[in-house]
C-alpha cells in the first residue's frame, strides 16, 4: 500500500495567536543557534535552508534511531544522507518533514522550526517518502491534480503546473495512463512530481532511486539537475548507494548508527583518506610470496591478499606502481595486471566506521 499523500494541515482556529508565538519563538531560537554557532560557522553562511542541531530520537523498545545529528544545507544545494539500512536516514527526514517529532535537539527548515511551525514548514517543502504515494487507480495527471487540490491551489494553476511537471520529469507519454501500469522508474518520477506540485523551496527525497536500474537512476537525476537549474531548488536526499551520493550530491553526510561520522563534498571526504589504492593481479602460486615482499617495502600500507588479488595503499600510486612491479620482477614474481585507484566513498566509510559499507537488501519502491 502506498503512503498517504503529504499536504499541509488546514489553518486552525488558533491562527493569529499561534502566529505571534511562532515569530517570538523564531527570534529566540535564532539567538540559540547563533550562540552555539558551530553548525552555522561550518557552513560559513547563516542562510541555511535546512539547519539541524543535535537531533535525537529513540523508538519504543529502546531503538536509538538518531543519536545527536547536526548539519546545515545551503540554498540550492543537493545534500545526501548516506548510510546503510537502519542508519536513521528516514527518521531524520521524517522529523524535518514534520511527520514525527525528535526527542531532543532542534531543526529549522526554510526559516521555520519543525516542531513549533509545522504548517509553515509543510508549505515550504515537498516530501517524497521511501514508499510510493501514488494512487494506482488514477492517471499520473490525476494524481498531480489531486495533490494540488490538497494544497488548496487554484484549478487553472494546478493544471498548468501538472503539465509543466509532466514535461520536466519526462512523463509525457504516460501522463494520462493509470499509474498501475507504470514501471518503477516512471512511478518514482511521478512521486517526485507530486512532491513539487506546490512549488516548494526544499525537496526531501527518501531513497528516490531504490529498486531502480542504473539507467532509470541516472535518468531521474538528469531530470532533477535540470529542474534545479530552472528553479534553484534545495534537495535533501537519503540513499544507500555510494555511487549515487558521489555523483548526485554536492555534499554528503555519512550516517552510521544514528550519528554522522563524516561530512563534506565527495572530493573532500575522499581527500581525507591518505594515498591511493594499488590493486595487483598475481599468479596464484606466487601470491603469498608477493604479499610478503610488498608488505616489507617502505611506504606501503594496508596490504591485503584475496585469492590472487593483492591490494595495498601508497602515497602516490602512479609513482609507486613501477617500483612495486620492478621489486616483484626482480624476485621472479609476475604481475598479470595492475591498477591504481583514487580513494572511493567506500574507503571513506571504512575509515570512519571501521566496517565495510553494507547497504543490505534494498526495499522495493512499489509493487
Ligand atoms: N516506527 C518505528 N518504530 C520502531 N523502530 C523504528 C521505527 N522506525 C524506524 N525504527 C528503527 O529506527 C532505526 C532507524 O530507522 P530508519 O528507518 O530511520 O533507518 P534508515 O536509515 O532510513 O534505513 P533504510 O535504509 O532501511 O530505509 C532502525 O533500527 C529502525 O528499525
Ligand atoms: Mg529509510
């Protein structure tokens, strides 16, 4: 079953009094954030569209989903929360989308406190849940129109916006077909379109490409990049695909057991890992001898042997590789093939958590 559509609550009778309290609260919390300063300074910009400070969340039975996470997302940025199953990514996004509350800490989205100004936050954001939220008995266009009505948008504007999104997200051929017959990729594009009907400033995408083949995944990101260029949208996404975070995100926070263990641009994160990986393919019978020889060479670290594949880390792969091959050759040990690899996000994850990145079985995005 799909998730319920996401829309802002109707304005309540508390109206004006509530609004005044929000303004007061906002001023007070501005001071709070400025005093702590850490997150702001890290960004070098007080205009963060998403500002998260020390969020904590524990579920019944003692599961700690978030153990104090802080980050800031700049306007127009694509920011990825990257982590394996159960890391706490969806919990973080659900708190920011006002769908659940944190036990401690605070967060502001588009200038509004998520706990105290939920209605304003909801008006400013689009939220695409991990599970698809489309009505399978309606067409793509009908789904978009319904979403626009839930936001109390005027009819002509909804129809115009629906046509625009159908075009932007390449749903043209399928827009007037029941979504029951959509492929996973088409349904996910429609989910994204639904999140954008009311022209939000910020889009939360929870695992937007899980279950999609690599081609549909890059097609969706191509559409989103085009959309961002047009509208200056800020995107916060979650993913457990290392390559997706690397390619699609301006900055990445690696989440492990409810904590952020590393944060930065993919290039910055990889630059923290000293040295290049060298991978050598050896003659099986000679592999253990080659490992011992390589491990004894100065400047070589982290030597591992798996079958006939030897991996090690050196400061400058391109300079060191010929020396390695010469040393092995002199000892009568052949190298069948050799490669130098710059550090990947995989290496970053291993470095910060002490264990390899295992995303587990991806969940399906729909039936
Ligand atoms: N409603 C809930 N009740 C109890 N525990 C929950 C609930 N929602 C999440 N959890 C637990 O909180 C932890 C974090 O879950 P969350 O869904 O935020 O992780 P995630 O990083 O989004 O994982 P995935 O990649 O599988 O979507 C997990 O241990 C999960 O089992
Ligand atoms: Mg999740």
